[in-house]
């Protein structure tokens, strides 16, 4: 299936995806949340049944993992992108108090993760699982007979992650795919989900290099505690004391712009493209650039990628770039079948340089 | 930096800092204003605002900037990040 069709599934219908790249872990024991607290950069103020997005940083303060922390009774479920289970275990061994009573369980051999995204993902899941699913708040989860349903997602649309036993996952995937197709959707690749995450300003460990960057440059300070010690905190304090000189900023462009391209302003270099991809919704390139802090703001048309023969202009923009359909689709009033009855504003309301 | 760009950035930074202060006070955040990233999501993830915070923020934006979002169908799409709020203020004042 083409990237454009996959994209349309996520942005206009529903999309199913296997999330084989996500580590699934469970920490058991009275001290489970204390152990996670020792390695994650956020304040873990999160109740049972709710989810919190956090980071694991290396000693230089660079993000190495993007983590959902999900306290679950006397355990804590973790969904981890960026490092392996063995690397997470090594991180725990290095930073958590060895006296803590914990047992780390890798759920992956016996479990799989399927995810649903899209303005009508709730409709698929309400037919497959229960109509009550539409009341599940964002960043919360509940157990059902075949697994756990998490309301999450990094596309700006309704999103659900289903952790299921492997013996149930194949049947579930087939059943869900049939329902997804009934709302004009399809199975989509990780590349399409990454594009949608980029358009909506979600951090991804796969969106370009973070070499030399900390949450201060990456606009992820909300995932960094101001109260506790955690791996990488000394580097962040040092960077903050010295002043942040660059900041990640979103942009759009009409023509091809590539990761690594250098950007110039009217009279000097201003930064570098960190990630860029063609967006069918925007009809041009969307991306992030690491810009000098003095000009790291949206609404600027004066930067360009210099070339020998011409120059490709970019326009800096605010994130999220899109007016997601999930913002206007209300599960209590709308359905996929009656979607034409509702007026939907365009996904992209800006213009290209 | 051209004079136009310099002026634009200066007014954008001034608004950015005022909105950060309003957010910090509205949500009683124990952080320096510059620790509120311009593109950090305000709801759900990010700053974790709820509907009560949103009402208070909308009232403050109206009082301070004359940004009329009360009852507006565009309120939820305007107050997604600090930057989207600053965009709306600049657009309303003809600065964008």
C-alpha cells in the first residue's frame, strides 16, 4: 500500500499497526514504581490505571528511550522505545537501589502489541471490544479478557494500544483489520506513524539524531523533573546554567529538504534540518530544524537551504501542524457512516513558503 | 538579522514570556517560565492541563490580551501550545 493511502487511513479513517519495535516490560514488587522513578527523568505522579510519558537519558542528558509508565496494582507496565529490554535491565541495575524488591519481566515472548489510530479508531474498538471504550480517558488503560487496552497514541488522532497474549494476537489482528477496512482504513507501516507523529509534534527516538541534544533543546522540559536526581540530571543542570543556544523548531517547505541540510538566514547560518518528510496533508515537506535560539520561533519566512543554483525556502511553524479530524469527531454524535454529514475543516490551514 | 525579522522576533518573545507567566500562575507551576517550552502540549501529555485549567486560561487570555475564546468553537484548537496561543494573539492584533 502506498504511503499516501496509509496516511489517509490514519488521518481520515482508522489504521492498524503491529508495534514490534516497542519493548513491553512489567516490573513487579512493592518497590516497582520506586525503581522506575530512579531511571526515568519525570516526576512519576501517576495513579494506577493511568499512563505517563517519560524519558530515559544517558549521562550526557541525551534521550535514549521514550517510555510510557503505567502503574498497575502492585506492578508497573512499561512500553519502551529506543532501548532493548537488556539495556533497560542494565540501566535499572546501574541506577536503582539494589535493595529494592522488584522483579523484571519481559512480556514480549508471550505478548504482542497492536495499535489502532485514526478519527474512527474508537468506532473499530467499540465494535470489537465494547462500546464503553469511548469513555476511556486519554492516557489510561484497563484489562479485558484477552489483554490490556491502553488509550494513547502519538499521531494526534484517537489512539489505542492493545497488549495481548501471542496466541490471541493473530485472530485479533485479523478481526480488527476487517473492521478497520470497513471504515476505509488499512494496516499501516511504522514510517507512516512516524510521519504523523512528526506532524503533531510528538517526540520520536527515530526522528533524526539527538547527538549533543538534551530535553532543553528538544522542547521536552515537561518530561524532566525539577525536584529529583536521575541519570543525566547533572548534564542538564550544566547546560541550563550555561544557557541554551539552540531549540528544535518545526517548519514546512514546498520543495525537497533533507535531514542534515544546513539552513541560512539573510546574513548568517541559523541551523540544521534534523528530520524532514513529505506530508500528504500539508502537500509539502514537514520537518524539524535545530535553530539558533535567537530565531527559533514560528512564523519566519527568511530561512533557506542554500544550493549552488537556487535556494529552497522554509517557513517555521507552530506545532502541532494539523487540525486533526479527531478534534472534531465526537464519538457520541458521529460515525464513519455519517461522516459526510459533518463539516470538517481542512487538516492543514497554513500555507507553504 | 533584518530589521523586520528582529522586530518580529522581539514582539514574539515578549508575548511568549507573558503567556508563559499566565500559564505558570494559572496552573500554579513550580517552574521558571522559560522551562515551559513553546511547543509543549498543554493538555493530556505535556503540562497536563484539564478542563478547569482551560477555562481559567481562556478567561486570563481574554482579560490580558482581549483574545475572545469564551464559547468559541476554535478555543480547543487555539490553546494547544504556548506557540499556538501566541499565534492567535498576533493574528488578532494584526501582527502575524
